[in-house]
C-alpha cells in the first residue's frame, strides 16, 4: 500500500509508518498543487492520503476520489504530537477503503 503524506504532516513521520511505501507531496513534485487537483494526482499512484488538514473533508467531495483519506487530529503537526497516533494509524491502514475519510485522534 502506498501512502501520500500531506505537506503539513511532518515528513519525519514517514519513518514511523513501517511496512508501507510512504512519499511526501514535495518528494512527488506536487508542492504547488492545490487540494482537489492534488487528490486527483494522488489517486493515480496512492491508496491513502494522510493529512492533518481538518477542513479537507468539508472542502472536497472525497468519496469521488479513488483513495482513502486519513486525518490525524493532534494538538499540532509537530512530530512529537503526531507520533502517538501512529499505532492507531497502523491498525486502520489495512482496512482503509477508497472514498472514505478516517479520523485518528489521541
């Protein structure tokens, strides 16, 4: 399973998501692409988009995209705040379905 880390997710979190192929938006060369277009690009190469953007589910029609979106809800997007969410993330990833939005909070 391939996972795309959103621009606001600390890229160092990539090392904690073991067992998956993880790329960041900048690694893909998509740093200037906006949300709707970004999801269209992402669905062609990834199964999951991982974000901290709580508004994405309200701004986009996510069920129309062929990938799951997982929103990490933490006090901030700092690595120390995101890391405690990784065990739940790893638990949910195998069952993530295209078009669904999953929320993970601490």
